[in-house]
């Protein structure tokens, strides 16, 4: 399990977590480049919008994975160590994600 050091606002991620998140971002970057290419080739608007929706879904999946890892590591660790303010931080983060 990765260590979270909230005082310094950094997190040591395990190799598997880092690899998984990086792979997701690499795929998202490819999707964005593909959308740019479609725009440059004058693709039909609904076709571009379908790809934008897919990129948004991929970003949401990235966020869900990152949030789940954060809860399992940082939040749990902070609560065990008596840092209850982490719950407020989590709630604020969820509010931002749900805009």
C-alpha cells in the first residue's frame, strides 16, 4: 500500500498504481490527439463529439481509480492517525468532482 504524507502533500505510489494510472493517461493523450486529428481532417461533428465523450469517460475512469486509491491509502491512514480533517478534505474533493 502506498504511503501518503499529507503534511507535504505528496504520495509515494506503488509501482502497480503508477503504471496503471500512467497507462490510462497515455491512452487519454492518444484520444485527445485523435480528436485533434479529426478536427484537422474536417470530420463530421457528431463523430468528433462521440470521441470527446469517450475521452471524458476515460478521464472519469482515471479519476475514479485515483480517488479509490486515495481513500484506501491516505484517507484510511489519516483517520487511523486521528487526522479527522481529512474527511472534510475528501468531501471538498468529491464536491469538485461532481460539478
